[in-house]
C-alpha cells in the first residue's frame, strides 16, 4: 500500500493479535492489551501508546477508537464532528468507526452513535437486538440476532440487494460496498 506517511511500517511489530487500517495510519493491538500505531499523526490519531486493557481497535479517517476490557471506549485524533466523544460510553461489546462517525454496540443489543450524521448514521441509535455493527462512509449496517441486516441510508444498500440478505454472521461496510458472511461461511 501507500507509504506516504509510513503507514505500512509495521515489520517491527510483534505479539499483534488484531490490526486496523485507517486512511493514513495503521493500528495494532498487542496480546497484552496495549496498542501501537504508525502513519500520519497530524491530528493525534497515533497517540495510543498509553492505552491499556484494550480488546478491540478501529482506525478510521484521522482518528482511532479502542474498546477496553471493562466495556468503556477511548478515542484519539480528529474530532471535528464529535466522533471521538466516547468518554461516557459503557457496557460496550463492539465499536466501529469510519469517516467522521463512531458506533458502539452495547451488551443489551442497542447501538449508540456519535459524530457526523450527514448520511443518517444516527438512525442506528434506534436499533435493538443487534449482534454486530459496521460503520461505512455513506451508511452503517447491523446484524440482528435473527441474522437479518439493518442499515441506515437505505439507498446504498438496496443498490446491491443487501436488503435481502439473511442468516448473516458478520458484515463489513466500506465506502461503496458491503461484505457479508452468512452462518454457513458463504
């Protein structure tokens, strides 16, 4: 990939159990719950070396989000839309972030959202019975406990027929596409 900001300079990393790539930075989660980052740090998105007890990381456009073992959330970087305003979140089991928006999945299956609402991302705040989430640039998606897909900004997902998917186990939203894996691994 591009190395304009040295975002691919990860060859010295060790004990990494998860990674996430933002637009211009890369974040790694170590087995001991600490986090490393390389790349553009213009907005402090790589200022994660003091984080601890992290179980999941998400690098987005110029910001980084981390889920702590106790269900709280930390964030660093650009906060122009309030996407890093997660300091009061608790009881989280998953986080997802993309261009100016951060989503959190609570243990009770509800969703919280902060940041940009330009493409109706905040509509996800009304979701319930959710088991997985993914924030995209133009829409966000969630999987309900019955394996069905819910989404914000329906125009985008209907284009690809994703509104007809079922039996989903995992889903990822990106800028212009959705990937899903059903319960059979297809």
